[in-house]
């Protein structure tokens, strides 16, 4: 008998009528898939977590991390109880389960806990007796039984972890989009939904700005080999499967073109002794809790080297201040900030076996007269910085060149699920 | 070292500013009582439980009992997390604890669970390390770890049960009144706050309409010998101590005069065979889940007996219908309902050793021209039914006769706490 985990995010359970719609969706699924059992995972109703955090901040200036987690976990508790009620009313026996009840063990890092282990005894016995377990996402308990939360993307991670623990056949992530697209459909008219991509591609896409799935949950799914599918709660459709690369029948050269606008570039100019300077610069940024993404250094000119790196835009002023303060010590001429950038990326598992993607990418951009700033590469992606005003043109040109108006069928699943 | 449990009801934690006021109250108490440790117990913010129940009912017509309990326990979870935050901000280390965390074991009767056992290990270790445990009232877990709620008066019961388990020195119940009064101050000008009464008296008072404490928590306090004190969150004062009768220095003849207007009287007329009829009538009422309070039968007239009983007003029509349906079978002439009644009671532990209270009560009422309907007595109270319009007059006359404008000092504690 197949077991399927189905996860519903905040907008999917955004109000009582949507919770009832989710219950009907599960009911219909079970009616049309007689050999399957479902475990539901739900987030808090959208806006609820923010409301609770605001309540805490209206009470005290700096809420204790332990109590903030105890407070915000009520958000999921409300939605899973309501969803279980709604399922029961449709004649589908259901029970809500909170982190302490099943139990979802995490480390003790409040607000950003890592799942260590999920016990399956209770879930298995409920499933065996025909009950739909409705599991609260985002929450866990540490060794002392304190409530913890998993941080951003937490409910996706809960769903994947529950699926891994139960050795479920698949984990369905219901969102407000129909799946993963070859590019942002608001920018590229020819962008199409992908039928399937590999975990690695999804990780690159997630990290590069496709907001469908949090990288943590994809990483978890890859490590525990959980087949994921991303699909819409509101519009029926097959969604996008995220599966092992080996299972992809045909590896497309390039699966998608992504972009992000939330980074800024800092440049430290003309360092005399780059080997001494670099560690000092990046240690200082690390101490400042600043996450650095791309890093490049320009060729040596008159014995001096310039270094550029990108950071999240919201900390870019702070990053600049840190390196400006260090500049005299390391002999740099100064530091500058450029917030007017976009990062455009080409992602595809097929790159592993095809060469020349970078060359073609540069030639496409060059033909559009778009200058490329920094470059970074991994096995399955190439990212470049361009001036922000050229972002849309670059994405469109790259989509036309690498993907075109290809039909969805160009990417197909090797296995019928 | 003394341990004190302090319980704060829904109005006491009604909003963020009140939660902060409660934190300051505890802070001040600890500053002025250096040898003591405090465990706080809190209800949901007032209105929150009702809001959650309404949310459930907006989702489904008949919410499952298990899920309704899972839903409403979030109310206490929010208030204890906020109270723990507020205490921490005042420099008083505090941690919230939910039922599964400490653990508060109950039976599996959702919405009306009974506390079976409370484990104290975690609470004791937190207290030993200088932490103020802030315990969620009203909630428990059954043997399977399902969340349960304790029903009406639940948070008071949690507080008393925690105090009993910890063998605490006292349990302070903070409410929006200053204590227990000798009569309703809105009716009797001379009514005064009692310094102390026995558990038994409080049980009678609670059962008779004084809404200060739920009888369940008083019963619990009596059985486990927990000294209780009822006092105001908003107005400093010593409150009313509820202690063992033996500890009362002086047992007043009569402690208080109470009344309730929420009962109605049903009379079944002229039963020919009362021994056969009575069991059938009261079995039928019991099957109808109707709680009967007072019962009397009139003397035999022409071989026939009439029986009257009181029931909660909101089920009185249903009770009437039940006995009317049975009337032909048991040979009764008919049944009538009188909703225009009041139950007035005189309560006092001193009655045990004083005779003549009933006689004096009847003579006082007679002097006012008030006819007495049904009568019921216990060791420490006498209740009579009067026409509703005479309720206030009866309460005032009885207060004048038995208690007068006595100063609070007339009742004093045998031990300094």
C-alpha cells in the first residue's frame, strides 16, 4: 500500500474555506487512489505567524527565543486541528498531531532547529487503523521536551522528513504555483512548467531565486531519496516532479533560467597583498554574520588586486562598513557598493555532459549588448551578474537560446508514479 | 523554602498590558517575600477560547471533541509564553510549560477531563535552578498523549492540582474580585469581604451561586489540603483564605448569604403510588442528562403525593416535557413549571454546633411576609425557594439578622501565612 505525504502551505490553509477545500482535495485524492494512504502536513494560516510575533514584540522588546517558539507553534496547532475537523466532517477519520505527540526530535536551536529524528510508531498505527494523520509543520521538540521551530521553509522540511521517516512513496508540496517553470512566466512568455527536474537542479533553482521550495527541504529529500512533487492547491495539474537525476529519462541541456534581484556587490579596490588581505576581509564578514555568495578577484594590475563579492542586499551597507573599516589595515585603496545588479543563472543537469554552455551564454548576452560582471559556476549552473536594467532582457534571450518555446513533453519522467 | 502557586484568570491576562502587570505583580511579590518561590498558572486571554470555538464552528458543524481540545489549548499556550517573556524581561528567569511538558495526566474525556496525576520532576528542577515555571491552565494529556481540556473552572483546578503535587504552601487564585463576600455587595450594603472560610463553606457558596471559584477546584483543595486564597489582580489586598475548618479561629454562626436565579421548579401533581413513580421519574430525567438539585414531596392528601424538584432553568422546559410524557403512566394528574423562583441560602460552618438557624431563618422571612417554598439543608447550609421578586429583600433581611455590618476582623485566621 502506498503512503503519500501531502503538505499544504500558509496560503493553502489561509482561511476556513480554504481549509475545507484542502480537506475536499484530500478526500477526492483518496477516492481516486484507492490503494493509497495520506499523511497531511500543514503550515499556520497565512499571516498567523507574523501576527504572533507582533504580539510578542508588543509585549517585550526582546522575546526569549524559547518562548517565541512556544508562542508561534500555536499557529500550526490551530490549522492542523481545523483541517482534521474538516476531514472528519467529510467522513475521513483524521487526527491532528503536534511535534511532541509523534515525536519530531530536533536539536535545541530555537527558531532554527534541525530535525534529528522522527518516531513513526504512532503515525504507522494511526495509518493502519485508517486515520489520516494531520501533522503540524515547522515545529519540533528538543531533548528536554522544549518546543522548537525549524525556521524558514520549516513546514516543507517537516513534510519531507515525515516522508523519509515513513519511507513514503512521495511527498506532494502544495503551493500557490503550478510547479517549477523554465523561467519566470511574468518575464518570459515562452516559459513552461517543467514535468520533472533533479534534486540537484531544484537545489540550484531554489538557491537562485525560484521561491517554490526551500533548499533545506530539497536537500533533505535528496539525502533520503524522497520523490517530491510541487503542485498547485488551487488548480489541478500534475505539477513538477523533483526526482533522482538517474530517473530523468532525458536530461535537458538546460532546465531553467532564473534571476534574483536581492543581492548587492561590494568591491574592495587594489589590495597590495591579496593572500594576507582576503582571509582578514572574509573573517570580518563572517564575524558580522554576513553570508557571502559570489566572490571574484580581478587580475593583478601593478601588483595590486581588486576583490568583489555579493551579499544579500539588506546587509550590504553593513558589509561595506566592515570592509571600509578594514581597508586601511590591509592597504586597500577603498571599497564601493553596487546595488544596481541582477544575478542571472542558467541551470541544467545536462550541463554535466555538455560543454560549451558558458561560451554560448556569453555569446547570447554579448549579442544583446549586455556586459557580464562576476561569474560563478557549479556542475549544473552558471550565474552571471548584469546591470539590473538588463535583467529581463538577459533572461528572455537566454530562455530563447537554451530552451525556446519547447513543450512540456520535452522533459519526461522515466517512471510513472 | 516556601512554594506558592499563583493562578491568573482570563481577565487578569486579558491583553498584553495586563500580562505585563501580572509579571510586575509576581516580581514585586518575590522582592517582598525573599524566602519564597513562585509557580504561575495562567488561563487563556479572555475571549480567546470563545474565539477559537467560533473558528471551529465556522469550519464544521460538529467539531470532533479531540480536535476542539487541540485547538482551544492554543489559548493558554499563547498567554503562558507571553507571561514567561514578560517575567524574563523584568529579570526574572521564567519558562512556559504546557501539559505534555510537565506532564499533567488526565483521563481521556475530551472537554471535561479529570486530572489523574501531575509529575513534578521538571517543575522541581526548574524551581531549584531559580526559574519561575509558568504553567498552562485548563489542559492535560491522556495516556496516548492526546491533548485534553478540563472543562469549566479548569485553570483553577490546574492551579490547585499543581499546588497539591508540589506540596506547595498555598495556592493564590487571582480574579477580578477582592475575595469572598458575606453577600452580594450589589444587593446588601453591609456585605463585607470574609477574611477566611472553610473549604466546606466555599464549596457550598460556590455551588450556590458565588462565582468566585469553581466547586471542582475547591473540592480538590479540600481533598489534598491545599490552602487557597482568592484575591484581586487589580486591587491589592489580603483576599479571602479558604482553609481547613479546624484552622478557623472562630467559626462564625453564618458566613454568608447567597442566592441564585438560574433554577426553575417542576411539580408533578398527585401521584397515587409515589414509591413506584419516583424512581421512574428521576431515571427518565437522568437519562435526559438533567441535573436535579432540590427535591421535596408534599404530605399525602387522599392517598396522593405531589413531588417538586428544581433543575437548571435552561433545561427546565425539557425536564417538564419528560415528566409530562411520563405523567399518564405513573397516574399523576399533571406537571407544571415555575420559573419565577429564587433560591436563597444561609451558609456557615458554625451551624454544625449551633441549632436554631433554620427556625431563625424562617422567622426572619416570615416577618418580611415572604413565603418559603422548598427547603433543603446540609450540615453547613440551609436553602429555601422564594418567589423571585422577594429575592433581594430576603437576602438583605437574612444578612441583617445573621451577619449584620460586622467588621472583617470578626473572622480571623488561626495561623499567619
